[in-house]
């Protein structure tokens, strides 16, 4: 099984990196960009085939390490 | 007072901290490697600055999950004093010993300069060498010192006297909420701060405003 964990900043948390990327896109001439928020993606290769167990383990991983839940949200996708 | 310094791979301010503790207390701190099984029996444990694990994932995140940090959490709960400076502050926050988060500087730039600090709460073991409201000089050197916490946490910190130091006179180098530079835990036995008081302790440093933090803590006259 494979899993993809996406970690993004919570709404309301200042994202100066996203703002800098937004400014750079605009300076390159990309119009119509309202706002940019940046984040992280983790691709994990998992042993076993129990999706529910994998989801529980991934949630635990996010809470304990992959995300800082003071400032970040996380989303988990699992595929075979 | 007996002290120990925990060293993680990637720290680079450990020798400055060891020198400061040695010069001010007269006794060298015990140096603890992050893989050591336990902490020595000391009154103060310090985590110095640097770039533990290359700042991978988030500053301090990997170091904060080291087994030695479970030991540190136990000691802190028993009232042992814990000081984290710069990356050490980031590690204490990631370990849950202090609330909030330290985010990328608002300017996105690494800032290495001197700032002014206001001593907000001087009624603690860490800050008793200063007067409340005193403005001191202190160097900073960091990329991720932008203190953030939700509004409830900020209100609690301010209400409980948990703000130790604030950037003063418009010198906030990172955009931190309420100009926060350093905070205590609720019991005031854990202090984390971004500035480097260990780098301003003698005339060769160009000043000694940082000295009172250590001399107050170590129970000596400044």
C-alpha cells in the first residue's frame, strides 16, 4: 500500500513563504492568482493491506511527528 | 548549582553555552549526548542553539522526539530547571514542554544582529538578576523565531506572567506575536528564548547584559 500525507498551514496562520511565492508568480506575469499557501507532501510505502489499520497508524504518525497540529492540518490518502 | 547541556547532532552553539555556564558558575556543565540513556542529577538542563538534524521537517522536530527528551520531560515535571536557547527553544516547543509554535521569520530572512529585550517578568529563578521592565541588549541569530500561538494561549501566557522577554524599541526581528522573544511554562521552571544571552557575558563580547540570566539562575550575584 502507498500513502500520501499532505500537511498544510491552518487558516489564519501567517504564511510568509506562500506570500513570497504568490509575489513571484505575479512578477512572472501569471495573472488571476488570488492567494498561495504552501505546504508539505509525504509519500510513504506501507507494509500490509489493512487499510483501516494503516489509516489509524498514519493518523498517529501525523499527530506525533509529521504535522505540528498547533499550526498545521493534515490529510491522508491511501492507495494500493 | 549543577548543570547539564544536551547536545544533538547539528547544534553549533553548545560550546558557547558550556563556556558561559563554566565561566559564570565556576563549574563545567556535564555534557549529555542525545543517545545517552539518562540525564545526570543536576539542577539545570540546557539545550543550546544550532540546527539539530539540519532543521529537517521543522526546526527542532526530530530532536524533540529523541528518547532523552522523555527523561527531560520527567525532570521538568519534578521541578528541575530547563533552559532552551534558539534551536533549544524550538526543540522545547516541539517537545510540548512549552506552548505555541516558532515559524519562519516574517521577513523570510535569516536574522543575525543585536536586538533590545524588555524583561517582562523578573520574578522567576531565570530572570531574578534583572529588574522588571529593564531593557537589555542581546544578540539573535535565527531563521525561524516567529512565535505563534492561538489567541487563547497568548492571553493565558500574558495573564500568567509566562512572557519572559519581549523585543523592545521596534527591534522585533521576526514578526512574533506581541513581540514575544521568550516564554516560561506555567510553573516557571522551563524557559525558552530565541536570543542568545550566552553570547553577551563578558567585555570581549562587547557587553555583558546576558550574564545576569545565568548568574541569577546559578544563585550568584551579577
